[in-house]
C-alpha cells in the first residue's frame, strides 16, 4: 500500500488575490483549513470572484505533484459535489489513475457509473461507483467530517484504515 510520506505542510504556498494575506495553516494542510485575512482596503468580492477557484486549483496541483505522482491508482470517496470536483479538476495523467468513486449511498452505488456530462470530449468520461467496502485503496476522502455524525469515521475504523497510509482528506 502506498503511503503519504511527503511533507504536506508546504501547501501554504497557495496564494489568494492580493487583497488577502495568508496567516497560517490550521490542521491538515490539504484540508484547506487556513487562516486568511483581508488586507486593509482590500475588496471582499476578490475572495468570492477568484481565489476560491485559485486556491482549489493550487491545492489540486500540489496534490498531483506531491502525492499522486507516487500512486498507481486511487479511489475518490464521495460521488457528491466535492468528489466530482476533485476528479474532474485533475490533469489527464492524474485522472487516468482514478480507479473509481466509492460511496455509501445505495442509490448512487446502484447507478454504477458517473458520467461527466459537462465534458467536451466524446465519449464522455465515466467513473465507476462502488460501495466503500469494495473500493481499492488508497482513498481521497472528499467528505466534510462534521457532517457525517461520526459515521464516516466508524466506516473507516471498520476497515482498519489509517489516515496518511490508506487515505487522505481533501475537501
């Protein structure tokens, strides 16, 4: 099993628009939990208009350079908005390593495949959807932990998964 043995603390290199200043990281750098403060005279709309996308793009590129280059394949846990966003933000080389989405939602699992309808290419990209117990490691978990009522953590424990070895959080 590939492990994440890289220093992820350099994720702080991500920069928002000039009207914002980065003050530091809170917890896991890939979680995106950073402290940002608007500079005096800065425009609050700068953050809404561009930097969220910019920050996301930088985080994904950082992930590709520091983590994915050492992995042959991986699974994205969450067929929802954040999981799909991660999947389709990847470069072609990284996208080819996506083994599947995994989820616990039976309706999504029953569907079996997610088709990226907004794609320009034909045929449209598709990713299989598996139950989390059938999915291959490692995982990128794109679920906000505080929204699961500890269910996600219980599911991870049920498979004896260890953060940093078997999965990383990315949302």
